[in-house]
């Protein structure tokens, strides 16, 4: 028995297997090299590497187990990945930036190759989750996954990768809501829980809904007249990513906002005052799940962790084009190691492409 998983973050699968006491070998196909359209799939493969049954019935399983294929004349096909290919780098380790460059060259030569777009998205997200991350990596991953799905709208794997980070209206199920339960059960058994390199966040825990839920529309803005001094340096870098990359009129999107202290300036959070606040000014006709979002501060007096905000927008049914939604963040930040601590505002633009 060998399992193959189409997963961006393999360690999450290992955590699930630890929880369920699964002990068989597991292979990771985050690039979808097997070109499967949907999962789960079960194959029965003989000693020569020949696939004898796909999605076998109980009767076919019995036939397979009772048949001797040792002397079968056919030989199975081998899936080989060249050592100098971007796929080899992404599978076995190496410079992810080089793999991205190689895949970009392929996209330039074959702009409608759906597999290349999907794998490029995987590569961008892989770099985003590493120390080599670049601010636009997540947004680029979403763009290329969207292009792959546009080229092949029947691809379940591509669609699920986008839905993992997308709005609740488009989710088939909560993707990683099992993680807390798994950790608790493993700890109760006295085992050491497998650590996750990248923790699941809001969209990956979120449950699907059948109708858009808007709340907090009557909340008063925290800085209505814009009197708070702007973080002009800035000491905090802000990233925004909208998922999906293109939203249909009347559809919804999930916006990921990350606030990161600029470590090159030795900036850090001041945690001795109030929580970080993020405010969204949606235009007339648009809906937002909440205008005001807060990020709780950690117990340490100072810290340098990235802070995450996720919100959902619903587009008016009669709107098309590019929309820029105004927002701003309010936070307490300190300059340098023993520098001045300041209360600052940073204006943010959330871009939504509606087609």
C-alpha cells in the first residue's frame, strides 16, 4: 500500500497520518505530475508496474489478489523527471527561484500550458512559505492557479487549491479544521505532535456558507478624520492578496492582509498598549463580512511576528472592472532596538478584479 497526496504542505498530511495511525509509505505530488483530475483514486498495480484496475470493486480486488502477474509480458511506463528540470528542483530540493525562472520561460514559450501555470503557482507559494519569500509570491501563485483553472475548468485539483485560500461561499468544506482535534488526540496519547512548517490560517479553517454574511456595518471607524500620523517610512510592510484573482459580478472574494515589521530597520511591535486594528471602507453596493478587524497582541512586551487579517467582500452584481477598496491599519510600532515607540496609521488599497 502506497499513498499519493496532492498537497501543497506535506507536513500537514504527515500530521493527519499520525493522528489516524496510518503507517504506510506516502508520496507527495504537489505538482500534479500524475495529471489526475480529481481524488480519491485507487489503482491496483502488479509486479511489472502495470495498472490492472482503476477504482476497483470488491470483486475486482479479489481477482487481482488471486492472479499471478509475475510472467506478464507487458511492462509499465515509468514517469521520469529530468534532474535539470524545475520539477526536480521543487520535488527534491534546490533553488526555488531557479525553478520559478525555468517555469516562467516555459510559460513564455507555451502561454496556454495549464500544467506549467499550476506548477508555477506551486513554486511561488513554496517560495512564499520560505525565508527566501518575496512580497508578491502569494499573489502570483493565486494568479497562475487561476490561469490554470481557466484553461482547464474541469480540474478538481486546481480548483481546490484556490478554494483553500478563497471565500466561504466557494468552499466545499473546511480544509484544515481537523488540525486542533488531531493535535489534542496525539498529545493525549503521549506522543510528540508533528510540527507544521506553515500553520493553517483563517481561510483554511473557515466553514462554507450558502449566503454572504455581513456584520459590523454600523461600527464607527477608528480614525474617521484621518488625524493619526501616517507610517511614512514605513516601519511595517503591508501585503494584500485577493482570492480568487478574478471575481465574477455578484461573487465574493477573500482578502489576505499581512503586516510585517521591516527587519532591515529593526522595527518591532510594541505590545504594551492595544491590539492592531484593520478597517475597511467598502464602497456603496459592496458588502464586507466586517469593517473592523483586530489582531490580538502577544504577551511579550515587543515582538516581530507577521500579523494576519482575513476579510471577505461581496461584489455588486452589476459591477465589472478593477475596483480599489480603501482600508487602513492602526498599530503601535517601535523604531530600532531602543528607538521611539509610535502609534501609526498606514493606508492600504485592496484591489479586486471583477470579470
